[in-house]
């Protein structure tokens, strides 16, 4: 079946550091790929998405590129802020409404 | 933000009692979903609905039932709660399903003693 694997956390960075959170997937067909962010005590918010190979999703300085050849959708940000501290989830959605999430990566950014 | 509310936001109950969680949307979206979130598992789909009275099972549907009598409301029922159903439950909606973006509610934290 479909699945998502993302790097285990927690990840701790200093402010203005470069962020990469790895995400790889297994799926049949051509799923859509998402990054969601969850702040403490809240639901998940869509951060960015890509619906086909080589698409780049971007939002709030975060980027991820849909790489079909490596089945990856790594999240990157050039300079993180304290306000980026949250849990990040990689997810895929296939055409039969099968939504699969990674286990989540907790990011803490220190001043 | 998508207009999604969940009630209750917190609940403590005892093993063997029935529990119903409610998801309400004001977006008139066709698809609604129930997930549970557990450490180390991310979110897992319990059930979803693709229209009034139309529902289907997800990855972890055992022990749960759902109903949708109106577009705006999607109910999740634990017929006889067990401690393994202690979790945070999230509702989500999407306009068209399939590869459309899902938008999430604030969650319900359920503790089964």
C-alpha cells in the first residue's frame, strides 16, 4: 500500500539556519504530495503542495519539489525563525482518497 | 481559514461507554474525513464521506462508525470506547476529494480510562 517516510526528529536549529526535512514516499500512480504544519494545540495547516512530477510547492519561505525519480518531497527553508517551531507532516493523496501521513518531525528553532 | 469546528474539544470517558464526536463545516464541501493522531503514526484515516449518507472506511475503521445526514455535519461514534481509542481526533474537509487539498479542524482530545 501507499506510505510516507519522513526523517525522525526532533530537529533543533539556531535561528537563521538552513532547514531540510526529508520525505520519501511509496505509491502507485501519481499522487499529490503535501506538507502540513501543526502548531501546539492546533490542527494541521497546509503549508505547501505539489500535484505532479517536477512541481515545486512554496509558501512562507518553505519549498519542496516533487521528485518522481527519487520518490521524494523534501522540505527546505533557507533561514528558519523561532516562529517556525512546530511539527511538520509530509503526506500523499492518491486518486482513491487514500491519504497517508508521515509520522511527523518536530522542529525547534532557538534564538 | 476553512470553517470547521469540532465538538467537544476535550472529553474523558470510561471504557465501554459510547462516545460521539461532531464535525461541523460551513464551507459546503462535499468530502469530510475523520482521522486519529497518535505518536509515531502521524494521522490515520478512520472513515470518510463523499456526500450525504455516503461513507467509506479508511485505514483504521474497526471500532468506529460514522453518519452524515446533512452536508455540514459528520459524526464519529465509538460504540463502546476502549483505552486504545485514546487519541486526538481530527476532522477534515475537501471540496472535491481525490487529489484536492484537505483542510483540518482544531481536533478533539479523547481520553478513555
